[in-house]
C-alpha cells in the first residue's frame, strides 16, 4: 500500500511539474513571437480563442502571475490548450487527439516488442557467459551508440529506396479512406512495419545490455546456487530464479528510461513522416506553432506518466516486497 | 520505491575506500589496462584532436560552392559533395568542433549539477533528501528530448552553447540519482563515520572521504551525459530546431534530408556523418563499459577467450563447476 | 513414497561406513595462466551419520571444499583433479565429479543437500516459502503440487515453524526463521549428507544455539551425516564427532573432536584452539595467531604455515608435508606436519597424551 501511495504522490508531483514548466517556459522566453503571430492573424481569430492564447503564453501583463497561474490551470482542466496556428482554427486538443492513437500504436507496440525481445536475448547472453553469445555484445554497442533517426535514414535508404519493400513515409495508403476494413488494416501494417522495425532495432540493444548485466549480477546470488543445488531443471533455475529476479531492476530501468526512449522514437516519426505526435511536434516547430508545441509536450509527458504507472503496476505484481503492508 | 534496486547493482562493489594512494593509483592503471576502455579513449582522443585542428586541415571551405553538384566520392572530394557542390569531408571535419564542444560542455555542466544535487541529497538525508530525490525523479520521467525541442524551439536563436546549457539542465538527473545512492551507502561506512566522530568538518569529509570514492561513478555519469548530449544536439540540428548554418554532423544530415539525399541515392551525404556519430558514441560507450567492469567486477569477462576455454574443455557455468583433470596430468 | 524411503533408513547407531569420500581434490580459481590454487589435493572421508566439523580461518578453502565437492563453485572456479565418491544406501558408488549434467541434477538434494552461509540471500525473494520447498521435492519425486506442499508443511513443523508460514515470502520471516526454512528445505528429500556452510554465523547467539541443537536433534532422528563448516572452533568441539582443520587449501589435521581439543598435534590447530574461549571446562589463556594467512596465488614451496609457525625449521621449507599418522601413531588421527616425521622431538604443547 505504501508503495502505491508513494508512487501516486510522485506522479502527481511530476504531472504538476510538467504543467508548471509549460506555464513558465513561454514567460521566460525573450521576445514575443506569439504576440507577433497574434497581431498577424488579427481579425481572423475569435476573441475567446485569443484570450486563451494570451493566457497560455502570458501576454496579459496586467494580471498578477499568480492569477495567471490559476487561470492557466482552469483552462487546462477544461481541456483547452488553445488553437493551432498551423491548422487554424482547429483547437490544439483536437489536432493532438487525431495523432495520438498513431503514436500509441506505433511507439507503444514497438517499445513493448523491443523490451520483451531485448530482455529475452539479454537473459540468454547473461546466463551463458564465455560462449559465442558474448560476440553479440559489440554489435549491441554499435546500435546503442547511434542516434535513432540515423538508423531510420539507413533503413529507408536500404528497404524503401534500394529494395522497395516498404513505403518510405506516411502511415497508410493515402488513396484509401480510413475505415475498419482488412484492406485498410493491411495498409497500416505495411506502412508501420519499417518504422516499428527501426525503433526495435535501435532500442533493443539497451534492453539486451541491461538484462545481460542484471543476469550476470543475479547469477552469483546465493538463491540461484541453491536452486542448482536443489537439482531443479535448468529452465526453472534460469526463468524462475535468475531471470525472475533480474527482471525487477530491468523493469525499473524501463520506467526510468521510458522518457528517453519515447523522445528518441518520436524522432523516428519525423524521419518516416508518420502522422503521430512526434511528427506533429516536428511540424509545429517548423511552423512556429507555439500552442501546438506546448500541447504536444504536455500530452507526451502525460502519456509517459501513464506508461510509467502501468510499468509500476506490473512491477508491484512481480515483486512481493512492494506489496507488503506497512 | 520500485527503483532502488537498479542503483544497488551498479554500486555494491566499490573500490575500497580505505585504500592507500598507492592502491588507488594501481587501480587506475588497472582501468587503463582494460582493452575496452583503452579503445574508447583512443577513439575519443582522435575526435578531440580533430575538433581542435579540423577547421585548419579541412581541404576546403565547407560553405564554398562548386560546380561538382551532388558528386559521389572522388579524388577531388573524398566524401563527395552536396546539392550545392559543397565538400562533405570538410563539413564533417569543421563540424567535429561543434559536436565536441557542445557534448563536453553539456557533460561538464550536467555532471556539476548532478554531483551537487546527488551528493547533497545523499549526505544530508531526511526531508532535504526526499525533496532533491523527487526533483531528480521528476526530471528523469519527463521526456527530455521533447522538452529540449520545446525550449529550443521557443528560443529566437539557439546557438551551440545555449543548446549545451539546455541539454545540461534537462539531463543531469540520472547522474544525480546514482550518486545519491552511492553517497548514502558511503556515509554509513566506517571510515566516514570515524571522520564524523572525529569532528571533521563536513566540507572536508565530502572532499577528502566521499568524492574520491565517487570518482568512477562521476566519470561514468559524465561519459553517459556526453553521449546523451552529442546525440541530442545532433538530433536537434537534424530536425532543424537549432541554427542550421553552424556546421555539425546533425546539420549535414539536416541538409541531406531536406534535399532528398535518400531518394537520390546520395549515400555519401548521410552515411559518413552517421558513422562518425556511431564511432564517437561507441568510443564513449566503451569507456563506460570499462568503468562498469572496473566498478562491478562481476561483469568482467572471465579472463580467457572463448576459444581457449573450449580447448581446455571449460564451460563456465553457474551451478556446474567445470572439471578438468589437469592436476593429475601435471603430476604424471 | 516417503514411507519407502524411511524403510531404507540405516540403523540409529551407524557402523563406520563411508558415505562421502573426497580424494585428492584440487581446485583452481581463475581460468588464466596464473590461477590461485585454492585447494591442493584435499582428501577427507565422511562416515554415515557422523558430524564432521571443518574449521579454519576465512579464506582457507573450507567453503570451497564443500562447493567443489558438489560442483557448485561459481566461475572462475575450476576443479582440476581428484574424485568425490558417494556411496548410496544400497552400497553403489559413484564419482560426483564424473556424473553427466542430468545425473548430477538428479543426484543433487536427493543424496547431498546444502545449507548456505547467508540465510538472507539463500531464499528466492519473489517466491513463497512453500513453493521453494515444494519445487525441490517435485524436481525429484513425481508428486502433485498439493502433496508437495503438504510435505513442505510437515517439514516446517519439524523445524518448529507454523505451517501457515508456507504462504509467506522470505522478507516476511526473521533471520532465524529463514535459516530454519533452509534446513527444512534441505531435509525435504531425506538426504544422506547435509553440507552446512557457516549456517549460524549471521544469527545472534541465542538463535545460534537453538539452530545447532535442532540440527543435532534432527540428525539423531533422521540419521544423515553432516559436514559443518565454521570458523568457530568452540562450537564444533561441542557438536562435531570429528574435526578437520584446514590451512591454505589443505587439511592439516583430522581427528576426533575431543582429542583434537585436548591434544592438538599441529601447531596451527593448537593456535586456532587458543584463539577461542572454550564453552565449558577450565579456562585457558587466549592468544591470537600472529601473522596473516598466505596469498593463495603465490604459495611458498614448503609448508604454508612456516611464516607463522613457532616451530618452523629448515625441513619445513624443503617440501610440503602430507597428511600422515601422528608421532604417537594414534588410531583415527592424522596430521600434516614435519614435527611428526620422527626426525625431531615433538614440542611439549603438541605432545600431550
């Protein structure tokens, strides 16, 4: 119970911090690009939307900072993140709502595959040290050292441009109308395979390495030796005793690295022009669409927090010590 | 908390704190004997030299246009040219400086913040510790790259040092976290307790007893942050958030991407810059592996190459000690 | 199923038949060209139903001996020679070091069970205690989960723990309870040999005493043989039938417990005994052993105890003494010391009759 409460408080603090960063940032920035943009779109924007943007970016100099902060929260709690300049006059929330499912689908599935695969491979390498499997380590070093987007570029050059196996960009065939048909689903999978493959390829090495090191460390624990002394089958020693304990720190590094991973994979969307929230952020930066930029950051952070909570729940299920009352 | 276990693993076996200077020196030499660490240091050294002399030895001005537009590698242009006939080799050589300066500046800044927050939190304990730990956990969980993009995107002009500062401000938390855990365990060790009982001043205990024992972890954190900073900075340049006229490897990739280098099959435009990043990143990672093995001896390889072990019929396994009958043979 | 095993149980007062014979066991630590020779031709016989104490300073190889004899020594440990003969209840003999992996797995826990040094870390933190006892049973006997758990409950009761602790996780138990659980676990298959590596070191004195008494009582009932490893010689004198003293990877003296206590024949045994207060009987003067144990990677040619030995002579530096009869040719005793070669007179403190 204490574990749950502690984590709950932590997530509240983090969410509060993310919102506050969003509030403070534009107020710290020199110059007023937003004011300039507002001036440019004078007359096209209705007054309530303009008020929202003024509030979001701190253009109301007459209100006290505290009053601004309270009003800011009020806006957020009503789900109002302003309107997007780029897709004028669509509200930011609406623009984000359209791209979020694509990101959750692509980045979510790819990350889960990568974590599972990496953990399994790392488990094998860590258990069988001093064999050929150690030879995989230099390869993983290489993949953990290159930026994600560059692997994306190479993948496009190889599989799209040269071999022509997969489309180089987009998330589905534009000639199709999105619908729940097998054809459309097939197209989504066809377009999603290469980005997903690249995300897995670039992030899997971290999990392999982490799990391998955990396995090596856990293997020398007494309870693993006891399991061998009991004459348990190899499978249950590796899975039930070594890996079952090595996965715990692996899970906590998963929660900690999630922000990093998501950041990296969002870049992948930019490379593949995949219509998720990362690509949206990219377009927002390119078009100086500040409300959208801020909205993207807030939503990404909240999404990472939700994923973190899910990982925490799994951790609590896996580790009886966290469930202890007291 | 769920997360305490990670740090326990990286920190358990530390170099003996009570060690004499002579032992410490020997341990340092031991670190240099590590092949991985040595390879990594050599790679980083080469790039460091290139960062200093790159702009002088570059064969031509990276911004100079020429009539060889988008030409593949040739004798005149070793790594080919871009869409305006600019020499790519020169761009890479000139760009190394920006990469290294931002990487190391951000690394140093983030390490300083990390040491201050982490060591303080671990040493003072109590409510201050709770607050500082919560702060670093918040910074760990908030996705850094989007945050950096949002900050850099709102700055009117994001030059190299601004980028380094932004990266440092968002990227110090990991180091702080590990350092806090290690300081906490050091504080309970006998030699620190003894120093406290002797009435040593806190400042002296921190600098003379605690910091020397954190060297390896600080170094690992520094190397990790430099890696993160290099990759972040290049990513920022690639998506065009930072100034696209300052040369670094990311800028090259930005122009390559903007001008459809992939579709045009101009591999020489984006491959070399990427390989440079990979090489530098590998160098940094290798150094960190070396530090890891130095700090956690369990990770060290067993001392012999797989082939030699096979020849002697040794399969190192947990729970099944290999048996060879060499002692008897030796006696015969 | 347990009934059939019980029927084959040996008589309560065992005749001196060997159950585990370690012959010339050599172990290196390190796979490179310059390994530490941590065990050098150690021979030791454990008889059915006896308690054999193994004592020595830390780093002398006493734990290594137990781990190597069961092939549980972690990398980079390497058995470089010797045999470990196990004699089953039906008299069949097998060399533990020559078994295939599958055979070794099948023999483990069944023939020889181990209780490890740190009770804290010997239990898997993420499994319930009952499951950890039961999985050992189910790996060797074809019984259902229910039956195995019933047996686990029986075993817990046997070591004085309430059966409803079966559903506890290790972190919910105290240190003493965990060690009892380990003992219950080790006895699950009624093994013939129980290796105990410092089983009481991490516990407080009261708990230590309870556990030691419990082991003695269980042995009485179940008739297994025990190798009890500890640096606490006074504890051994009380509970062991026989004691072997180790120094620098070798056994230097092997004798019945009472005799080694009253009449040590090796200078090191004598020194070791004088560094602990006796639990009962007359007080005697305590003295530490001067000097430090040798570096196992670079041992001198002669007797490794020479630098710390008050009776060292040139003969000691010439060659390594081997385990042989004492100068007084006492039955059931052996010692590895040049003083007993007959060339020199045995000093008075090592010659008490």
